[in-house]
C-alpha cells in the first residue's frame, strides 16, 4: 500500500512539481490550523472535560451557532491536562491566534461566543493564547505557555494533547507524526533501533524503571518464530490517569510507538491490554488503529517493507494485579490473572510461551520523540540515571489538578507549588503520595528532592506510574495507609501467603489502631497493643517474601508513613486521637449549645438516633450512640456541630 | 435472552481459551450480568468445565452474577477521591439508596458499585451514574444527583456497562 501522500512529502522533502509542493504546504498549514478560514471552536472532550460538563457545553455551542446562523467549525479535541479548569473551550478566528478559555459550562457559552466571535476577550474567562507565528496575536491576552501551570512543563508526550483532533490521523501527521516510524523502517535495522533506544536512556514508565532498550534486546535475542508486544494500558493505580489521557487525546502517538517497538523486537502481533473502565479511550484507540491500517501504517508489509504488525485490543476485566507482567499475560490467555515466579522472564517465555515484551503506554508514547529527535537529544534532558520527561497526574488537595509533564530532575516543590498552585483554602502542606499503592509519601522536609527513579527510592517512595496525590493538614496519614492496605488486600490475587494473609493482617492492625475505645471488648485492647508491636516486622516480612511486585511493594504505604509520620501513629495508639480529625471513629461530635437553635434537623437526619433534644431548645449528642458519620455536620445550618 | 447469547457465541467460532474473557464481557454487555445458564453455555462452547469459567469470572471485579439496576451508580474510591472525602460520599449514597455496595435495590431501580479508580482524579470526588460523570460531589449534592435519575423514565439501552 502507498504511504499517504502528505507523509511521504513531509519525509522526502520537496516534491518535483512545485505546484504540488505548494498544495501540500497549504494543506499542512490548514491541518496545523496555523490560520483558519472561518471561526473555529474547540471543545476539550476527554473524560475529565466530559465529567465537568463538556457534553452540555458542546451542545450549547452548536445551539448558539445554529440559532445565530454563524458558519463556524466545531472541533472536539482531547484534554489539555488542566482538569480543574475544565470544561476548556478554545476559539480561533481567521487571522488571529487560538485563545483558550476556562470553565466554560453550558450557561457561559452564549456570552463567551458573542464576545469572542466579535473579537473581544473577557478577562475573567481567558486562560491564554497559543503562540502561532502565522496569525496575529491578541493584545492584552497572556500566552498560554507563560501560564504558571504550563510554563515549567516540558511537553513531549503530551505535546498534541488538547491541541489536535484525536480522531484525525492527518492532524497527527501534519505535526510530524509517523515520521519516526518512516525513519526507523527506512534507515535503521531492528538492532540499530534497539541501540538507539538503549542509548537514549529511556526507562519503563510503568513502575519498575527497567531500561527499555535492554529489555527489547532480551526479546530480540530469544529464539522464536513468533514474538509479541503487549502495551500495558491497564492503568490500575488509583490516582493515575495519564495513560487514559494520552490515548484519548493523541491515540496515534501510541500506535506509532507500538509499531516502532514491534519493529525493534521483531514482533508481528501486538496486544493492547486496556482497562474496560476507559470506554472513550478504547473507542478512540480502535478508530486510530483502523485509520492507521487504512493508510498502510500498520498491517501487512508496512511501507513496502517485509515488516507486518497487527494490533489487537484486549479489555481488562478489573484486576489491579494484572499490571504485573506475568499476571497480565495470564489474563490475555483467558486465565485468572495470577503472577508466576520469574525466571523465565516474559522476554524469553511470555504470551503463549513466546518471547514477549510488555511496555507501558507512556514508554511507547515516548518512542516517536526518541527516534525522530535522536538518542542524544532525549538523553540531554533529565538527570544522570533518568532521562527525558515524566508525566504526573496531579490531584488531591492542590489548587490546579491535572496532567503535568516535567523534565526528570524537577523538584517536587516546583510541581506541587508552582505548577499545582499550592494547597487551596490556606491549609498547610503535609505530604504528597507518589506511586499509588506501591509508593510512598514525601514529607515537607524532602520537598526539594528532584524527581528521578533513584532519589525517590531514597525517601522510600517510587516513581510508579506517576500519580501524585497531594495531602494537606486535614488528611490523616494512618487513614491513608489504611486506605491503601484495604485496596491491596482486596486486590491481592491470593496465590502467595505473605501477600494474601499478611496484607489482611496489616489492615486489621490499622483498623484496630483507628478504632474508638467504645467498640473494644475484653481482650481486644491487648490484641491492639500486641499487633502494634508487630506492624513493622510484618511489613518487612511481606516485602521480603512475596512472589510478585504487588506483594513486595504492598507494605510501602505503611512503612513510608511510619517513617515520616510516626507521631500520628502514636497519637492514634496512645491517645486515641486523630490529629487530622479524619478517622471517623475517633472523632467526638458535640453540639455548641449557644449556636444551636433547636431546629431538630440534625436529630431527624441522624441514622443512629444519637441526637436528643426538644424543638427550639439546644440538642445533645449521645457519644456512646454516635457512629461518627458526620451527617449532623452537613445537616446543621448554624454550624453548631463541633468536631474534635 | 438465549438469542443474545447465541449471537455472541457465533462471533467466536472455534474459539480457544484466550477468547474467554472477551466472550464473558460481551455476554455481560448484552444481558447485564452473567447468569448461570450463560456461564454453562459459554463453557460448552469453549469446551471448558463450568468450574473453570467461574474460576476466571469470579477473579475479576468486572463480572456480576446478579442483574444490574436500571440506574447503575459507581462510586470512585481512588486515592484522590479518598483524600477529598469519598468515604463519606459512599456512606451518603448508601443511605440515599438504602442498599450496600454490590447490591441492587428491591424495585430494580438502582444498583451500587464501588470502583477502585475511574481515572478522573482531577475532578475528585467523582461518582458515575450510567456512564455520566458527576464531579466534585459533596455529601449534600448526592441526594440531588440520585433524585435526578429517580425521576427519569426507565432506561432500556444497555450501554451503561462502562
């Protein structure tokens, strides 16, 4: 099959016929939207955007344009990454650069379009304008790349996210897409491709951080007529959503990355193991694969070479452990997703017993940059051991939540306070949890460490998939440890005893610590103290004896919080007090008699019947009956319920 | 019911074991849950013992063995949602619907599921009803959200198995 004309023109340079060349130039400018011939409205419609109401916004845009009989293009783009200001709408007028507006819910659409289409910008809604050489800039509108959220970022993987229409392969090609695939197929042997990736210093972005090029070589050197590539898009870490955003907003980058990886290792079949919880990502990826196939960029004999690749999408069925390589393979084979001992490593004997390489979405999405920019350029960014960029999903108690891509070696403080805008409501920073249930916490005194694989390990955290959950003074660290332990013990596959039994016991210990005295009977308080003594040694045993990565890292949340926040554990254990007032059973609610008007609303709402009092006289909470649900706090209109 | 099942199985002629999970996913998509009959038939089609099929199906969180309610409520219990108070949200939803997680209300109107992470952490805390996301939920707004579905006419399209 023939390479799409445009791509071949971009790779080969000037066409013989200058008229054709001009035509292509024009088409490129059009696809890159350097300028538009009529007003264009872009609506960010990733899952985050849709959650914030982008669907209604989109409908309102159409209604407005139709009712005013304005001829304009409406484009659905992916997610630019600034989740907390969604829905984001961009407007581009002919001869003017594209302007980005924040929090455009459906009700704001008419006013926004009226002013924007007339060529004026309302200050309170504007986020910034794109830097576009070909079109006139808006006076008095800041540039988007100077916005505090975007300025410190280096966007390689996310370069196209929220900018291009993810369902148009041409828009990806116009921004240099698939150029790396052409380059690798024409100029490099698979061995050279492996070398380039190894020299670039790219390491797996899914958790372990194993050098990608090295891993490929293992599979390349393993004998076998059939080899497989698996893209791990089973983003199970709670708190991480970068893979979803990349697939939703720029699916062709992943397809291109997979084709490059498959060529490098010699695989002719690739599987994408993607979470079923991501319906939009699956839809976009399916469409992208179909388009790439139609254009001869994957399929049989790609670009006239004898390299063929077929991509198959497998939906995960909701098991966290399937992020582990061997468990994932079992799941694709139609078995229970349980890990097995390694060696043999999947690179030697993996899917259906054949050599298999499993790479994470972000790792694969980095490949076009590695190949087209060259290994040196990639390796120039970052620290000694960690190269390139890393995408973090910033969420929790932080002003600006969203996807952040920074160069390796960026201090954590910069991510949380400069990009994220710090802690909202004037609260104090307590910790940032990194790496999901396998990771750890970074306390205030280590905020200045640089993010790379090694320095994070030094403070007891891991890079993991890159979820950054910020916690403030209202977050209880014992509660966080309990939350992760509850998650892990539910997700433990049950194969090896340290993980199956150990995580359950650890959860019970944490539950005992956070339980109020009134629910303790007889020997339980002795058990409570006994178990506290065992917490650390139990954690270390699980870490040292579990079969797979899930079990070995399962105690990390406990070990990490014990290391940095021992005082909080002690307050729970000795004083039975939760300093952050987050552990419901340790909170004592009471009613301020001066504020209470006796409206009886709280007594009616209380599910435990713990509130007594006559109408129009101050009420009282019976501590022994109170279950600590906090309903009364929500119900009270006079702020009379006090939490202690 | 059986015709749906046959149609799914026909899409996988001569299937081997690696087609098991996709088949179960499609059956659940069509029928809303995995009935005992469906599991037995899938086993016959793949020439696998029913016990093996149950072994796989019960391992994964996605598969249900009871019918779903007309409105399916998913409460996200991811880290970001937890930090922003999703435990209280879950309690509020339970109180509002008067069912526990994993149950379907007696009138078949609502079912409740706790999910590990929906991946919308930037909007935490999040609940998802029939595939529609609700961002920044508070214990106070839960009632309003649930009521907005209560008043709607019964849905008959099967696309809520997101």
